[in-house]
């Protein structure tokens, strides 16, 4: 999306490590919705809903910062991190062209999420919190954070361009064939198949999966067009799963 339009539709909420964190207006709608949905059950429930939103987006920010730090180290210019109700988006300029760079930038986000999950599991074990069965919206905080970050890590590793796993796949294919356009077409084909599976599965299980499937389907097409005009990109538009960001 165009820089000026993005700036108009989002507000800067913080600047950490020289990177602006911007919040899209739709994210504010999510916050209002959570407070409103929980207001009937008392202020403690509303507060707990808000704490959960903060926890979700702190997890997303750690994931995005991991992308940004590696991207910078490899010569990219980081514009900002945009928070959307479906997750975070690291906006990069001057994307490194080498497949090895794309591989490193893409893979580090999910690895950071899985690292957070390991820390949450360790905390849960130390403090005797129940980590099983999987839970996101209720139960011990250690368990919720562990499962949230497992979800963020694993879901983003799905080989569906433009998600992180799709970028990892494209970079691996490119390293094999030394041809970015062919690698992108192959990765795009796999992404579209996965998108159709997500949309079909989402109809039966979870509407957010439909939403993410459409995002992947359209995103794969724009990645294919983008290889024709290199130099722009975003590292891992990162829609987390349905549950991790849906209004409670
Ligand atoms: Zn990512």
C-alpha cells in the first residue's frame, strides 16, 4: 500500500530501537470491541481482555523485530512496523536481493516466536502452571502465551507465500535453481493451493482462516508481480492465526 495512505490510516504509538510502531485504525476498533464485548461482565473481565491484547501484540512485536533486526543487518531499510487486527507487518524498503538474505530474514520471525514459546513453557514448568490442553483465551497465562507463540511460529512457517514459510521456500528454491522468477512462480502455485485449502477449511471451522486464505491467495499474486520490479517488499506480512487475534 502507498506510504502516504498508510501513514494517514495509522498512528505512531511508539518508537523502539529506531523503528516506528504504527497502529492501524482498525486495530483501535478491535480494542473498543473487546472492551465493549466484555463490559457486561465487569471491568475485571474487560481489563483481562485488554491485557490479553497487549500480550498478543507484544508477541507479534517480538516476531516482527526479529525480522527487522536481521533485515537491517543485511542491508534493508526498515520503514516501520504496522499493527493490524490480523497481526504485524514489517515494512521494508530496499529489500536485499540475495536468496540467503531473504531466507534469514523470513525464518528468524517464526524462530523468535518459538523461542518465546520455550520461555513461556519453562516459566509454566517452574511455576507449576498447567500447559495442557492447548488454550488461548482462558487458563494460566504461561499456557496461553506458550500456545499463542507456538501458533505464531508454526502457522507462519506454512509454505504459503507471502507468509514467512513461503519466503523461506522461495529462497530455498531460488538457491537451488538460481532463478528468482521461477522460484516465485513455484512458491506462488503452492501458496494458492494452500490458500484454497484454508478457505475451504475455514468455511467449516473458523472464519478467520477464510480471511487469511484470501490474503494468501491475493498476496501470492502480488509477490509474483513484484519480482518484475525488485527493490520493494515487506518481510513476512504475518497474519497470525484466527484465534490469536480475533476479538474475544
Ligand atoms: Zn514473520
